[in-house]
């Protein structure tokens, strides 16, 4: 696969993972606000969010090593 196509694929993957993480984190917050919170589900979503964070860190580091500069996470600056 050409290098340019690999970069586009990585950027698309990162964008999709950030969107999925945002959904999972939102669900986690909703679960934490339940009264009483369902601890089993809170723990599952905490694990899911942590795993997604770790995966994103690895992908971002790989992306940076590939020489891509100036990349921002989707919705960066909106918070």
C-alpha cells in the first residue's frame, strides 16, 4: 500500500477511534450518575475506556513517528 494511502488509513482509524471513545466515555458517565450505579457495568466501561485510551496513545505515537505533524484530534478546541 502506498505511503500516502497508509497515512489516510491511519487518520481515518484515529478519527473513528476518537468518536467511539467519546461514545464509550459518555456512556460511562451516564452509568456513574445512575442511582444506584450498576457497578458491574461501570467497571466494564472503565476497562473499555482505559483500553481505548491506551490504544489511541499507541496509534498517536506511531502516527507522530511517521512524520505527520500538525494532526489534531477531532473536535479539538471545542471543549
